[in-house]
C-alpha cells in the first residue's frame, strides 16, 4: 500500500510579498471602518457596511494567512458551507425581530 | 495476484492510505475546532447585535480617546502578529528553526501588547465610566454583560494562544516539533485575529461616541 505522507508542501503563490499585501489591505479596511464610525450614517446601513468589511477581512485572513486558498477544495467544502448555513439560520431567527423592535422605538 | 495488478491496486484512488483533504490529522482537528469555536462566537455576536439594535437607549461610552484609539492600536497589534505568525510558518517550512522562533516570539509580543492594552481599556471603562458586568450609569445592564462576555471570551482565547505559542517556540528552539505543528498553532492564532475583526467594529465602533 502506498504510504500516506504528512510532509509539508511548499505552495506557489503563498509568498511573503502576498502576505504583506494582505496585511496592508486589512489595515486599510480597518482605517475605513474607523472613518465610517464618525460619519453620520443610519445605524442599519452602518451595521451592514461594518459587517460587509469584516466579512471581506475574515475571507482574506482565511484564504491567505490560514492558507485555505492553497488547500484542496474538499477541505473548504467540508468546513464552510455548514458554518455559513448555521450563521444564516441564526440571522433569519434574530435579525428581523431586532429590526422590528428598533422600528417600534418611540420617536 | 500478479505484480502488475498489485501495482495498479496500490496507485488506485480506492486503495486506501490517502487523505481526502490532503492535510495532516492535527491540522484537520484544528480546523474542526475553529469551525465549532466560530459558531460559539457567531452566536454571541448575534445575541449582542440583537440587544444592541433592539435597546433604544444603548450607551455609547467609547470616546475617541482613549477607547477607539486603544482598540484601533489593538487591531493593529493583532493584525501584525498574524503577519509575523505567517513568517514563522514560512521560516519553519524552509527549515529555518531559529528564524521561526524569533517570528513566534514577535507574534507573542503583539499578542501581549493586545492583552495589556485591552486590560487598560477595561480598567478605564470600569473606573471612569463605572461599567460592570451587571450594572452601569445608563440603566442598560445588558451593555456590560454583553461587552465583558464577548471581549472576555476573546481575551481568554488570546491568553491561551500566548501559552500555546510559548510552548511551540520553546520546543522548536530545542529542535522538537515539525513545521506542521507551527502551522497548526498559526491556524489558532489567525482565528483569534479573525474573531477580533468582528468584535472591534460591532462592539467598539457601533458604540463609539460621535
């Protein structure tokens, strides 16, 4: 039987230069978030903008720093669709109610 | 069985001895832990956002100085420590153990700075804004409860990460552990960084005093 090896493979594309670019992009998006906090934006729009930027930052960290971009697709498909489905289910349960309560606030 | 048939069976996809994910078991185990931990933090962030949106008089105690400045610097510390952790894995993959130890120690400095700044920020909130987990001046006890629960659980993860990295650095320096062990500890550290990418905007920026 062929032996399964656990040797680390060096992947093309995962260079220190690309990691530096990702780090810089993450810092830039953080600066945008802080800037947005001091702009007069409605709470829901601000929340959506912040979560959107955070999701992009998380995706960059997972893809490059956590190396998932360079792993087999089967690993991604085993781990993430289930996680995303669970988060969507939580969103569906909580968020409509919280927005309803917000709209019921006394003016 | 002839020799040719045996060779064909050995190279077959169905012959066994192959990893469906092409990662070692430690790495796969860490990924499973990360996904389950991500669900814990997701549920907590979801509960926090629910009460944040549905409470009319939610307090906004985070002044630009020191809270927002501190939390922004803390974000910088964690992001930079993730970069140094990537460099540690890179050095270890190339067999450079001494460089890997130095990069891991640099990561620990970033993590240590994060914890120190966070504790200072907590003390500022407790002493100057009189916020405790069960009470505050604005009559919204859920603010302190959700804030300390979320940031406290995250800080616990950072402290555990620092201990984990310390053990890895010590062992790598003594010629023990392989590149995959450093990579697995890196996965944990990047996850801690990733969680902060949601806590910082949702907890601090959403309650910044404009």
